[in-house]
């Protein structure tokens, strides 16, 4: 049974400053690099056949650290802009707390988490969903169905969009879905059904199962 592993990049310099990053190519902080090593520990028993990532360095560097820490340096890696973070348009580089104060909490949450709330010169989550799901269906799913274990290292919104598809969430449910740092979502994949767990490294255990559900492809 092949695995599909979903990991969010470690902390970036924009994350550390509480700024909207979007498609800005912000590098990892030292803390972000340490987080990537922790994620590697959580899946050291699950070597992937292939790995996919975005075209942004914070995701690529996180993946590189995971592969290197586990001795998986020869794993084939494919990067594609379809897995890039949501483009936040005019909100890019702005402080989140300041924008929340400016817009008010309700409107700020709509802009940040809403399914199809427009941002000037940016993308909605619905737009991200469409590009991510097309790429997953056309390029990644066929390899899973051939029995290959796949690791995807990407971004909060691209992974939220993909989990919406995999878990068959409705538009409202995805608005409250989080893709935490340092945790890896694991799907035990079959042709039609996959069981799901979330892995987080602890010193005494290789992983902790946070939740378990069943999804359709």
C-alpha cells in the first residue's frame, strides 16, 4: 500500500515577522531548518520513491533537509509552480496583525481563509485549489496508483487545498482547516480509499497518530 506524505515547509523569514509571504521567495530561518530536521525524524521509516515540491526555496530547502537527514539524497525530486503558495497580491509583505486591525477580524479572516474571497492582484483559495488538484490528478496520482510512495513538501494553502480534495471537505470546512508546521499528514493510499494519520515527532515515540479518517481519491 503506497504512502502519500504531505509536509509544510519550516518557518521562513516572513513567517517569523508575521508577514503575508505568498509567492515571495523568502528563505528559511534557522528555526525553520531545525523544524525540517524534526519532520525528517517523524518519517524516517517511510522512504519515498519520489518527492514533489514548489518552485519556492523555503519548500525546496525543507525537502532537501528532510531527504538529507534521512539519507534519501538520491530520491527523484520534481518542482512545479502548481504547488506554489497562494499569491496574496497587494497583501504580500504586509503585517498580519496590522491588516487585521485595519480590516477588522471578520473581514480579515475572510481574506486570509475564505474560499473565494478576492484579494486585489492575488489569488483566492478556490483558484489555488484548481491548479493544485489538476496537477495532483495528472502528475502525482498516477504514480501513487503504480504503488510509489510520494512525499509532497509545499505550503499552507496549497496543502489545505489538496486535503480539501482528498477529504472531500466542503467550502466552509476548508476555511477552518489548518496545515500546522512540523506535522506531516500521512495517507495510506489505495486506488479508491486511503486511511489518514498525522505524524509529529516525539523523543520517546517515532510518531503520534493525531487523527484517523477515510477519504476518497
